[in-house]
C-alpha cells in the first residue's frame, strides 16, 4: 500500500483526501476542508477575486506541506466550476503552480461528473451493483450521473450551485428566508431540471439507487443525525428521506444567520449557503418524485485517485 492524495479546489471549499492505495482498494486515512469561497462574487463579475485566490493558495500550500510530512507519493490537484468558468481561471492555475509546484487540472463538467461517479462506486458497494443515479451538489454547479456496474450511461453538469444560487437569490444579509424568496429559488431550480433528459431515470418498476455527494448533502446528513461532531463514518451510507429534508429546509429558512450557525450538524461557515444547497436537493427529489437519497463520502476526491490508479495500471 502507498499513500496518495487528492486536492479538490471547489467554488466553496478546498478539500484534501490522503488515502492508502493498493490493488483494488482505496482506503481514506485523512481528510480536511477549508472554506476558501474561491467563487465568491464570480457570478457578478466573472472573475476570481484577489482575496479568494489568496485564501485558496494558502489552503493548498498547507495541504501540500502536510502531504510531504506524511510521505505521500503522488498528489493530484483538480479544480472545478469556479476555475473553469472564471475569465482568469487559467491565470489562477498558473499562479497556484508557481506557489506550490503542483500542476492543476481544470475539470470540465462532464469530467467532474465522471470522477464523482467513480468515487461513489468505489466507496459505496451498493452503488456498484445496479442502476445508480448520483447527484453531486457543489458551490458552483450540480452534476447528475447515471450508470451501472461502474459504467456511466449519462452525465450532465448544471448551473446550480449553493454559492451561485445564494448570491443570485438569497443575499447573505437577508435571513430568515421568506416564502417568496424560497419560491423564486425553487422555481429557478425546477426550470433548469426541466431540461434534463429522461435517460437519467429508470423505467417504471426498475430499482434505482439515488446517491448524493458534496458538502450540501453530507451537511444535511449531519443535521438529520444531530451530530455535534462531524464523523464521516456515520454520514456515509445514511438514508435521507425527502420528507425529513423538506422539514430541515423549512427550519433553516425560518432562522436568521446567527441562529443557523448554532444548528447541530451545520458548520458555521456553511450557514449562509445551506438553504440554497438544500433547495437544490429537495427540489431535485420532488421534481423527479424520488423518495430518498443516500449520503456518500465517496465523491470526486476518491474518484480522482481511482482514475489515477486506472491510468497507471496499478
């Protein structure tokens, strides 16, 4: 077994996974997350802000230092929605490489979807055995991936993200969220979902496993379970009924920002964007009449390592 690492530079957070990689298995050993909010203001100005770039470079540098101390042999760095959409995304990638020596891969929406699916099927055995639909809710985009037995049948990246929709519909200084604001938000989500082709969904009567990944989903699982401390092993595989998710969303909408930050299971750094994230998930389940979703810790991070192992033939 060798130690490999993956660093995911997202719109809302920058994350690290250090894992033992062997033949046929990837075993997570260390995880970390820093809320860097790289995509802050991106929808409005179309560029990555100077301070947001600085925060992200600091976080990646710290992760890289940690990897070296641990003896990690390979590090893969991937950037998603914010970097691929920003007018200065390539410039930021070069700046990060100059600061750390790490090459940044800017993933397309389709590539991001594939990596999320690889992460889910590699970490959740149930998802590898039959038709599976994965929803990956990020800060800037949401990916839908349908596949079976490790093979992807359809994938799409949608302009629905917790940071993106918060900035467009729910300014952070406006909390609680009014019913009219929530209605406008859900209407927008529904309009985007209406363009999704039916090939993502199973014929009537065919079993379909629905798996959710990303910070929104795992945070809602932590709230649902009432976790005072985030424990990935408890989150992974938790079934989240749509009815309970709707109740959580209603509660969050009623709270002001300070009260939201005190909700058990909700990291204070995510309090301003959790309503938009929860609205994406619940509207998705409602729109396609899905009763529940399974939360998974297997996402783009282990997916990056699965793909790397495949490419190296190890």
